[in-house]
C-alpha cells in the first residue's frame, strides 16, 4: 500500500491496511525513555452496543485480536501510545522504543499465525544484494516479537512509523483527487519501487509530528469502548498531512514471483482479467485522479458480479484475444468458441475518455495513452514497471525522451 513520508529532522508511521506513508522520527531519539502514564478517565465512553473500528468488519471475532491498551509495554521495550488503524488481520499502533525513545509502528496480528508471511517477504527484501534506488523507498521492518494473548499467540511487527495512506491523503484534497501534475512524480517513485521488487527481489506487491499524537492521548484521551474481560476498543487517530515522499508499505499480501499464483488478490474492482478468470498471475497485475473507480462491477442491485465487471472491461478494452479466454477453465462460461461475448451482462456505453472527463490537470491525452499501455487483457502485452517508468507522459518535464 502507498503512504507518504513526512520529514522532521531525520526521516520516519501507519494504518493497518497499509503502501505510501509519512516517515517521521522522534526528536528525542537515541535517549532511553521512561514509560509514560496514560489517563484512565476523561475520555468519551462509547456505548457498548455500538460497533466501532475493527468490530465493524464482517469477519471480526473479538478473541482473534490482541487486547492492546494505551500505555501497555510490549516485551519490556515498546510502549503503546496511540491507535493508528485496523484491518481484518491486524491493528496498528504508534509506539515508542523505550531503549532509545524512537517512535515505532506496532502491527499486532490476529492470533493463529505462527509464521507470518510478511516476515518472509521482508527477509527476502533485506537479504537481496542490490543498489537499486527503489529499495530506499520501501518501509523498513526494525524488529518482530511474539505476544501471548488470552486466546493464543500473536505476531507483532515493529516498523518504521509512517503516515497517511493515499486514500486517507485524498480526503485533504479538493474533490478528493490529485491533479495529473501531482500524480506524475508519485507514479515515478512507485514504479521505481516496483521495478526493484520485481527485478531484484522477485517479489510481487499486491504536518503534525508524531509526538502530537502521544501528547493528545495524554491531554485529551481519544474515545473508546470498554468491554468486559478487560478488553477496550480504542479509536484511531489521524495524522495531518505534510510534505513527504511516497513509500511502499504493508507487504502482508505480497507474493514471491518464482511461485505460481492463481488465488484471489486485490479488492474486486481492481482485479486484473487473469484474476477474474482464475488464471495464474504475475507481477504485471485510476482512481487517484478521478472520484470513482475505473470499473464498478456492480449490478442493478448494487451487488458485485464478475459478469458485469468483464462487460465493463470489454467496453474499455474491446474483446479479449480468443487464445486468452481459452486459457481459462471458466472462459467458456463468458465467451463462445469464436470469442463472441455471451451477453451475460450488457456491455455498457463507456469509454476511457468519458470516464476521465473530470480529471484535473494538463495533458490528459498523454495520461490516457499511458493508461492504455497498461490496460491490456493479456499479462504478456502489458509493460513492466520499468517500461512504464520511462513512458513519455511520465517523463515529461524531466528532460528525458521516451525510452523504448
């Protein structure tokens, strides 16, 4: 996931669903710290019948989550200072390493994961020998530990702390979208990171200081829901955006490219054609500049439907090559032997140009050409991250010509 980096003196935060973030390090880093005492009152108590934070997730089971508390010290070293986010597999907290007063992000996984896949991915990234610049813009894993909760053991990853994810950052922009001029440098950096992951590591990645969060919890504690058995559901705090660079984070769903993959990845609306058609996928698998996704995939009842999703792809990309549909064991469900669409869902009257009507910025035509290069039915027809990095539109303003 993308998050932005924010600078204080040195660089160094998160939200659990986390890929670009704000990097911030404590101004007191390097000096051992004494655990701070957090208030046990003066906060809004949320009604116990109201579902909040991770409780709102459809797969939520209380016993799976570690019952973290503000002020708690993990492993005698990391004190929990504020909640930053939550997801189906973890909650994320701002913490302080008491050994040197450095801020950290603590990702507390649900119990039942003895060997965390994200650890394997970081091991690969950390051991590969490479001077690729993209390596510098991947969030760092500083430590990991295991915690015994009331219902099992939990993995805790200790990350460099970052900031807002891209979708959170968009809330601070007019219309909740970027202009093309803002998007271009962001894409350059992300593609550089992906080039390192794909070519060197062989991994497929599916304003205010942090001290402000800590002091806020001490002076004006955040609302929380207090439950029986000593469990408290804290509410997450949001960092106000500042200047920063995009970083890649959250490798929990990353995969190794030398292995075969055909499992579902990505939220439904972002799935590539080969994922929808249950084919193997690899590392070549919109809405940053537009206030809606390129595809919606929902039927008239608002229910996501693969037939509607594929019909929208046909509207934008045209019919897929026959040989591509025949690779899929479910291809015959959607297409005749001659490649004709079976009309299981009507092909809508939509074009890339119509979808881009409200995009802000100059050279919309160049951006659409860039999109068309990437939007191909077959993975082998799509450019690599490196090839896209040297696209004429993306290189505009840097003094480079299009590099084929």
